[in-house]
């Protein structure tokens, strides 16, 4: 929208991690040096931490794209809120390892992984595991991480592990019961926010990469950006992007301190309002008080809380009432407004409860974790970091992890999509908002449930053989005759089938790798219409 107005080739302050825009401050250079040293030396255990938005993920992407050794195989776990079994299975999928028949056996998965690591070591290859958002690792998974460091030869470790996380990771690994794991970390680095000088250089760097040929943000505005953002790159990006849009709407060619302050106020939801005269202010205040009292009385007397909300006694009912009042009575309330009222309601437990209800299941908050409960019901968790288009294509309700302007994380459930409107469940309370309101605070993390075909492996590759491969051939042929293989009953995953899978992935805008993982299976599942799964594309307006 504003790029041509400022003579830019693209938006310079997108919050999507892009290695082209990586600004190598002194801190980032040191952090990258630690990572490069770790992946080029044999074995070891590295820890990289930093506040939300300081550039950890962008740094890791730069490492993967530009600094990874040619003989390295890399497994990346982007969202570790999974069980130990799923953690090992994810590593196998990332390394294209055919999982054992007993995928519910930790020992079988570990033995399979160990055998692969030994074979890779014998072939002169190194294996690296990168775990992002590692502060979310459950104790059982952390213990599994520790056990993975035991996979070694007589001379060296077989697996290099890099944990990336927020400062809470340092606190987590500082616990006494995790001291065995902490003692194995050979390198630690904490990524600090940018200084004032680095913030100015960062802004100029991103504008230059985007094609700016003249001054777009004046010097006083850059200093104000540092003051308001604290040097956190993600906040810098959000403020600058909003300021560019505001300047474009006012046809201002150069962004000033005033525009930056206005943009920051919009981002934080604290736009200053014009002062009222005393008499008008008094009348307005009295009217507002009456409206609030009537709204609360109406909500508490006419609206019945859903069972999933009323059963969670640990959460004060007033939080739900506030959210219902705002949702039902105030059409202008933004998603940010509702999140500020609903911090007690936007937990993983409430989100799982809402998601389970869409599948006609009951979620037990004090029982096993959500994915284990889903598995017991014949469902599987698919945890990914992706785009809105990719999420829409998978066409299943999903738990979205969003981060508000204060850096607080919330778990929402995306129930349905209707044109440019997203229909959500916030702690069991239905809400509808423009999609751009959601994507402004959603950075790609989601968890969805799906029903895998009965007895079919969740990972198929060139090493697969047997009935699963026959099912894959026949399923693809049923979807489109152009995907039919030469021999529909052939049990091997040959080059012909790999090419068919690649074409299917290309046609459906998936990552084209010729391997069948959960994402490809979900699309196959949808196109075959195998079951009555809840869908994002199915309108739920009547329920809202």
C-alpha cells in the first residue's frame, strides 16, 4: 500500500523473520558466532536465549540458510509443546527417518534414532537438532533431551543440540531437578535488545534493504522509536510499519517524532482522546456508568455461561462476564480490548476445552495433556508454524498462539473463516474479528486436531514399504486420475511415487519434498472426505 509512495520495493518492517533483513549488531554477531561454533564442532549442547522479539528466530534462519556445514543434517522443532513420544517422532520426521512400527514406544523411537545417527556418523555426516521456544518444554521432554545427549561413540557425541528460548528457559534449566541437563550445556548466550545507536542503524539497514533512496524517518523520530520500543526489534518493526502507514494516509513524505508517537499509541491501544470540558465530562461519565451497570445486569441475568466455562472453577467468573459484556454489548471492541480482559481465560486448558468441544469431546484439564487425550480418541495433534493461507488450506479449527502489545501470550481457538472475518473462541466466549486483527498479533504458531486414516503411518518416505504405500497410491489416484501410479498395488515408495507426491504437493501449495508428513496427509484426508471433521470453511455464524 505505502511502498510505492515512499519509493520502496517492499515493506521494510515486516515481522516475518527474513534473513535478508538480519542486522548484525555486536550482540547478534556474538550470538551467531556461538551458534556457528556449535554446529561446526563435534557434539555439545548450546543454549541461546533472549526476550520476545529480539531476533532469535531470524538468527537461527540465517544460520540454517548461510552458515550450516555441507555435511550436516538438521532437525528443527518449532513448537515443543508436545509429549516425549511426539518429540522423538518429530525428530524422525525432520530427518526423514522411517519410524518404528511401535511409534508409541519411547525405546523403539530412541533405538531407531540412535541407529540413524550411527549410520550418519559412519558416512561422515553430522546431525543437529534445533529446538525453538524451548522454554515450553515439559519436564518429561527435557529429560528426553538429556537422554539424547547420551547417544555417542567412544570419542564424540552423535547429536548436536541447540535450545532456543525466552529468558524463562534459563530459569527452567536452573532448577535443581534439571541440574544434570544444565551441566551438559557447553555454551550459553543471552541476546539483549539493541542500544540506541544500534536501533538507529537497524532502522536505516532495513529501509536500505527495502530500496529506500532518501530519508524516510528523520533522526528525532528514530530516537523516539528507541525510547518507545526499548530496542526490541519486533516492537521497532511494528511501530515503524504503523508509522509508515499513518504517514502515507496523511501524505507525509518524512516520518516525524509526532507520527511515531501516534503509531506507538495505536499499537498499544492507548490513543489519546481530546479532553472534554468539565461539564461534558461529568455528564459523559454518569451516562457511561449507567450503561456499564445496565450491561453487566443484562449479561448476568440473560446470558447463560457455557458448561466448559462454568466448570473451570479456578478462573473467576467475573473474567468471563466482563468478556461476554464486551463481546455482546460493544460492537467496536477490538480483539486487543478483549484480550486485555481475558488473560485468565486465554490459557492452553481453555483453548483445548473449546477445540475438543468442536470434535464433540470432553477435555479433562487435570488429566493428561491435550494431545495425549486426543490420541486416545483417535485424533492427532498437528503443531506447526506457518502462514494464514497455509492454515486456511488445512481447513481445521486450530489453537492460535497470539502475543499482545505487552508481550503477553494468549491461546485462542479459530473456529471458522468467513470471507475476511475470523470467528474465534476466547476462553469459551465466541467473538468475530477481521482477519487482519488476528494476523497483526499472530506470528504463525498453531495447533490443530485431525483424524489420521486408520492404521496409516504419519510419515511416509522412500524407505516406506507395505500396505501404507498402497493406501497412498490408491488415495492419490482417487483424488485425481493424474496422480495414478503405474502399479496401484505396488508396495514400495519408488521414484515414480515420489514424483507423484511432489506434483500433488505443488498443486496444493505445500512444501515440495516428495515426503508425506502430517501436513500432506491432512490435505489428502480433506480431499478424500474420509470423515466428518469440523472445518474452518463451514460457517458457524449461527453458533456465534
